[in-house]
């Protein structure tokens, strides 16, 4: 039989659909349909032609297939524009069992950037045949199950989809089975085996079938599995005895354990239903059980006690043969054992009466004693026979024994007539007056003879004179004084349903103490459409009633039956006894469970917590007990770890993670199977729809991006393309994106899924060489979720910036007498551009310097900007030079800049001080005089010296060396003025030699000295004041001093003007110059005090009031005091600056100037006083003295 689900067969065409571009950057869409399993290199379509692209430009424009992070199955041939298969595609692997399978990818082309959405529909081909999980399926089916019972079979699996999947099933021919299908899901069907007629294991114990599954492909493919059906036994056959009656003869005193007979019963059933247990019937007396033993397994009857012919010559035994089925059936086998006599008893002598004395004259043959000899083995004495009915009242007449024996009634007392019972109970007595035999005690046949058919009471009647003995037998005749009685008033019988008609069930028989016709003669059953009654002989006079099933029972229709069994005896009047039979129909697993609902439809939200109750599947089974108890399980196709199913209650709960994005709908097949020995089942369909919760952030997938962009890129230039997807449902998956910071980029959106990042303004690499563009995309769910992704874009450089020097001008310092090739300093420039555009080259303009090319003075390193001296400079000849330096980058086109570099030659202490006053006179020494009346503080003379050097090297101080009298003269170290310290005494010499040494402040220090011979003359009219003394100097001496002072004043004025001009020029150029180690402090600079020398000479000297004025007029040279910070080094070059202007520090290595860190308080000195400030260029350490 075949069940056809769908026979339509589809063919796949190769086609494509092109839609237009929706923007300049994103185009959608082009779709191709191809069959699965195409070989590598197979042609899909000419993508370039379909997109309208020039094949020649594909390589230059970097045309490519972008799949994101997914595996790339397709590629583009850039030479032809063909879309080809890069790797084989198997629809079953890509899309499992989905009907449609679409591969999404993007085709990207640059310059300009455009993206085309390409959809590849993978069409299923019939490349898989249906397969069953096992090649052989074993099914056990109970016999006598009703027609229509169905059994689910395993379904075939075909990885193909649609019409190529399993569409029909076919079963091999069978008179017992047919096939039908039951839908498990929309696409899947479960085949079911349907029973057409009842099975009978005893007729056919097994069936072989073939199940074939066909798909709907062309050509059609199929798969098979073998079904082996084993018919399971039901206890529907009662055992049957091999012989109706087993007759055995055995001698008495047979030894114990002797095998007498083996009772054998046969049961057509198998297993426990066919295993037989043998037992004695319930009616078997204990004395029989004591004599015989019965093996319950083999049915062997053996001698267990003593067989005594005298005790019982015959045994009627009923053996019950019962199977071991759950609801056992039985039969009774009749065994008749006859015991033969063996002479095993000695005669017994019983003295009936005796005369213990006898007269001596007693005649011959006079009886003195009467005794009876009996032998249980055999033989009989003469006897009289009487019959009485049982249950006669006491005193009831039995018979006239005297008359029956021919005795004279009158002689009975004299002859001592009596009844002798031999010590047994006396039931009868003799009336000696009448000779009548009467009842002395009631007799009950059932007590005296139990169940024997005949009952005789044997005793002797004795009479004396002469002694005679009469054997009397009293036959106790049964009367119908007992009604049949059943052991129980109610008999409970359990009968499985579906047993075949004719099955019999043994009932308990009734017991009637009466015998013969007064015992149980017949049975009668109350009317029933399901049952009749028959009897089975248990012994000659006993019958066992049996209940016979007329038609199969159905517990689901009628679970119980009430019957009445009546037993009738044969007496007159007839008596009866009844028992009630309660028949319980036992359940057979003949009903498969059925679902309360065909389909359970439930809706639940994703991310529902584990153990949340979803639905309760309920199935009903009309059977009872284990056959009606249902176990719920998921079918084999149910996804694992998502739901849990309570096998007892059928409750489905969440066990794993419900994710709408992975599965929106679950089609669950719940198998409801009973717990019967041979379980039956049904499938309940549960459809669970998962509703979406906004639990997924948008996913940003960069389709293509340019990591670099030139800084001169035009506005709206695309730098990246990305796609935003959200696995949530459509209403929650809608998203909008934005860029976080204020940067020259913006987003363009297309179809709410594709975005391009484009420029939105000018780019300047020198301001921002790199942009980290953070894109934030937020969905429209509640609450909204967001995702971000950062794109790093580097701005590439163009040569749009000329080099720039680090300062407006450079001043460098070089010490005179330098080594040729020594470094003068360096110019530095920078270019904000990058790489080659920022590589710089330095050169010197060929402008004449002092009439000579600049290269004759300095050269420059083109790479580093370091400048080198090309000659040895002399400060006294050349104070400074100016050169023009150009810096040029290597960009295209190159850009340049230039600057003026001033090189100042720094003085070196290479000139000793020259004493210009006083000059030697007629010899190596100078001559001068002073009055003896000179007061302390008298200006004796003034030494004047000049130094061709400058700065510290030109700063001089005076020392008094080798005076004639140290207590008389002192010299001002700054001015060279010689003063008296005390008055001249009479004892002082008239001639003194004063040696004055003039020493500069250079390193090493150079010095000169002059010797003055001072003559003391006595002049009482000479004014002791300094002015008077000076006024009396000789004319030649006065004129010489005047000339010297004029020369020194003019020189000082010129020097002062040069310093002022230099300072003004430096101020205009904005150069701040400072010493690297010298700090100017108010304590370092002091105004010259005209009284300083005098105060130094003596604290007690009286100074004339006009001394300061005279001194100011005469003094042409101003002095300054210089000090350095602790730890600083003396320098080789000084220059002048007006008081109140901070001294800059000059960095000779870089040629740059920096503001001095140690400032000068603006008001620390008077504004009208010019001071020498020293700035040093460190050329090394020198010894501090050279004397």
C-alpha cells in the first residue's frame, strides 16, 4: 500500500533580476538563482555586464565580492567580470531544511565607491535519497488486539527540501497490516502501521514487512527499512491434560518417593503464559496430601506417606494444571490410584465375653468364653444386615433384633442379651422387654462415613446360655438434609479483555455433605450475553463448573459483570446453594492515548526565564493502570536544550534560551505513550510562537572602508560603507545612526540599512592627521539599544605648508681665534607636512658679506642646519656678520622659506691692559710729588689704563704692589686713584716708590704695572685739600692729564653710542638673549659711590665738602660691578645693555635665545646710569688667575 503526499516536481531555472541603484554609493539589488553543488569555477552570471560596469576598469577600481566575516563561496573574474563559484555550495549545509536558501553578499567597486547587493538563491537538487535511521525496525504487537490499532513507525529523513524531500511511503503487501501517515509538522509526516485483523501468535508468531519512503524529485529516489513484527503472546489458551484420566495400580506399603505417575498438561501459549504449575485441587483431603506428593513443575506424583490397603483401597485425586500468566488459566487432570492388598496384618483376637469361673461338673462343650478373630486383610463372618436412615431421633425403632435372630424375647434378660461395640461409641441399644433395636444416640452419616457413598455401622449381638455371637451391620442411609454450599458467597474473577470466545475459567464447586443423588447434581448460571457454563468431571461423582467466554470482553465498554452461580443437589425435595460471581474485566493495552487537543498553540516572549511554564499537554488513554498511565516525551526531531517536558504531567517548560532571532516558531511533536507492556502512543502537536523582545543591539558590519583619505579630498567623498542589521523583528530592528564628535564627516543613509561615511568639510592633516570616527547606531525598540564601531581614517599629506623656522631670526656666537670648521650653531625649521613633504634642506644665499661670498665665512649642513666657521675670526677686526639661510622641503612642488642669521664674534682675552697714565718720565718709572702737609684722603695720583678687549676681558682693577710704606697709601681698585691714609710724619721718607698693577677680569687674567716715584716736599702754604694739591701741579703735568682725560672721554662716548645702537637693533628683531648661568640681582649691581675710595681708605678721614663735585668733573670713566651666580662659569664675551632691560640667554648650540630666568628688578638701579651687563657663551672652564 502506498501513501502519496505530493507528487509535484519542480525544475530549477537559472535567472537573475536587476534593480536600479538607489544612491550614488549603494545599489540594490541583483539576484541569481543557481542549483546547489555547482563545481568550482562554474559560471553564475556576468556580474560586470549586469551591473553596467566597464570590465577594463574592474582591477583599477578594485572590484570585489564582500561577504563580511562569512565564508566566501563566490568570486569575480576581473578579466571577464564573470561571477564564478569559488567553493562548492551544499544547500543542506547552508540552510538546513529551509525551503528557500539565499546567500547575501555585496559587490564593491571604488573610485567612486559603490556597493551592489547581490542575492544568490541556492536551488535544491534531488541529490539525497530518503534514509531511515535503522535498516531494520523491530515491533512487538500483542495478539488479539482489535482491528484499527495503529503503531507509529520511524520516519525517513531526506536532507533535501520541498518536493525533493520525503513525499510518500509504501508498505509491502500484508493481510494483517496497512499504512497511513500522521502529520508531525508542516513538512514532515510520520508513517503508522494499522492492524487490519487480529493476530494469533499460535497461528503465526512473526510477520516480515518492507517500508519504502519515496521523495518527490525527478528521478524519484527512495529508501527502505525492514519491519520485523513479533506477535506477543496473550494468555488466551488454558492448559489441557494429555489424558483425561490417569489410572494407576500400586501395592500397599510401596516405598516412599516411588514415582507413581506423571501428570502432563500442554499450554499453547509461550513464556509465563505457557509455563504450567501443578497442584492438588482444593478438595483433595489432607490424608491424601499426607500419602502423596506432587512436583509443581514436572507434575510427578510420588509416594510421600504409607499406602495401607486396609485404610484406603482407592484414591481419587484431582490435579490442577495452572499456567503462570498474569491472569492464569487452569485445567483439572483426574488421577485414580488403586491400592492392592498385601498380607501385612496378623489376625486380631477380641474377647467378646468370658466366664471367669466354671463348675466342675460343667458338661462337655460348655462355653466359658467368646472371642472374635478378625484380619484386616480379607474375609467375612456371617452377619445380619439392617438399614436405617440417618438423623433418627434417640429411642427410634430400628428393628426387632430378637425376632430377626429367632430368639425368645422372654429369655433375653436371663441369657444376658446385649450389644457389643468393642469399646466404640454405642449408637444403638436393645430393649430386652421387646427385643427391639433402638437408637441410643443420634447418628450423622456425614460424620461417621464422611463422603462415602455407603455407610455401615458394624457391631455384635451377644447372648449367653449358650453363648452365641451375632454380627450386625447397620447401614446408615443418607437423607437429603444438606443443601449445596459454596466456600464463599462471592467469587471474584478477573478476565482480561479481548480474550477470544471459548476461553474457559474454572469456578469453585459447591460442597454437599450428602452423598449419591443427594449431593450436588447440577449447576446453573444466570443469564449473560458474554458467559455460559459447562462442567468438567473431577471425580466419579464430583464436577467442577467452568465459566466459558462467549464473546470478547471490552473493559472500556463494561468493566465488570455480575453473575449468579447456583448448585442443585439430586435430593427430593431438591436443595440448592448459590454464590455470586463478580467478574472484573482486566485491561489490555488495546487503546492508544489520544490528545485532548490536536494542536496546542502558545505564544511566549523570547528570553523567558528558565523553568517558566509554557503549556500542559494532556492525552487520554481509555485503558487503566499502567496501560492508561501516560509518559510524555519529545519526538526525535525536537530541538535539544530549549524546552523540558515533565514525563508525568506533560508540562512543557523553558529549559534553555528562547531566542527570537534564532527560531521564531517551534513545532514540537510530543509523544504520549502509555506504560503498558507493549506500549501504544500518539503524537500531540505543539506550536510555540516566540515573540520578539528588543534584546539585540544593532550590528554594524563594515562592508568596505578606505583607511586613508587625502587632505584635499572634495566634500562628500565616501570613506566607508557599512550595513546595519538587527536580528530583532522589523518593528524593533529599525535603527538610526550618528557620528558622535564634531568632525568633518557625516553619514548618508539608504534604506535604513546602508550608510556611507562621507567628508563634510575641509580636511587638514596638519591639524588632525587621524580621525577615529565613532558610529553609534540605536534601534527603535523599547528600551532602545545601541551599538558603536570606530573607524580609523588617516589623512594623507599633500605639500600645502612651507617650512617654517623655529624663530624669527637666529643669532649665533663664535669665539675669536676659533678653529676652522668649528660649529657656530644651527638653524632649525619644521614643516607640518608629512614624510617627503616634511623633509627639509638648508642652504645659504650667495649674498656678499663685507664684500665677500658668505661661504668664505660660514657653511651649513643641508640636512641638519648646523653652521660651521670657514675661517678663524678676530674680534678686534670683525665684530659680526649676517647671512641669509633658506630652507626648502622635498615636496612637489617644493616650498621654501628664508631667514637672516647674525653671527657675533665673541671677544677672547688676548689683550693685556695698557697703562696710559701716568707715563714713565726719563726712565722706567713715572715721577710725581705730594706735600708733606697732605691730610688723610689726599688724592696723590690716578693710574689710567686701557684694554683693547671688551666685556669682562676689558674690566680692570687696580692693586697696590710693593709700596714703600703700606700704612701711608691705598689705591681704589676700580678707579686707580691713589690716596693717602694718614698724615705724613717727620720721620717718613721724602721719597716713596708706589707700584700699581692693573689686571683685567679675563680668563686667564692679563696685567700690566706702573712704578711711580713719589717725592714729598715741604710746603707750608699749600692747601691740604685735594683740590689745592691738584691746582699746584706743574703745567706739563696738568696738560698731559687733560689730554688723556679728553681722549678717554671721547672713547667712552663712542663705545657708549655703539652699545646703544646695538641694543636698539636687537630690540627691533625681538631677540631675547640671556646667559645660561648668570643671574642679575640687585645685590650684584651697585652704583659707584664717589666716596667709596675715601671711605675704604679710612673711616676717620675728613672729606672736603666740594670733593664729590671735583671728583665728578675729573672722572671720565664710569665703572660697574659684576657678579655671577654661584656655580656659573666665566664667559668670554660681554656686551652692554641699558639698565632695567632683562638680559637674554643665548643658546649657542641651537642659535636661539631665551628669556633669562633670573630677572632684574626694573627699579633696582637709577634710570640715568648705564651699566655693563655680561652675557657669556660657555666655551669651557679656565683657571681664575694668571699672575
